[in-house]
């Protein structure tokens, strides 16, 4: 079981691996500052904004619904 934050992190890593890109490249493609994405990925910041997730989806060329359409989110637990 994962928390929502853990599931989001895992999904970002999964999508990056599928596309063979680094988290830094995701940051570049999304237009987000490297520190913003890395802080979240390193568990230094929590609960990304929907607008941040939208930018991340842009980096992967997917829609928000596709981001969350993953078995990773099937058994998310409350934080």
C-alpha cells in the first residue's frame, strides 16, 4: 500500500523509465524549476499542486487522466 504522494512519485519514475528520460529531463520538458520537482521526488516537499502535475503530464505528453490511470493508484491509503 502506498500513500498518494508515494504513488505519484512512483508513477513519475515509471513514466520516466518508460520514456528513458531522467527526472532532470522531466523538469526541463515540463518547464518546472529543477528544485521544485527534485524537492518533491526527494520527499522534501509534499502534496504537489494540480498545476504542477499538469506540467509533469505535459513533459510526458499525456493527459492528467492518463497519469492517474495506473494500477499504482488502485490501493492508495490515506496519509
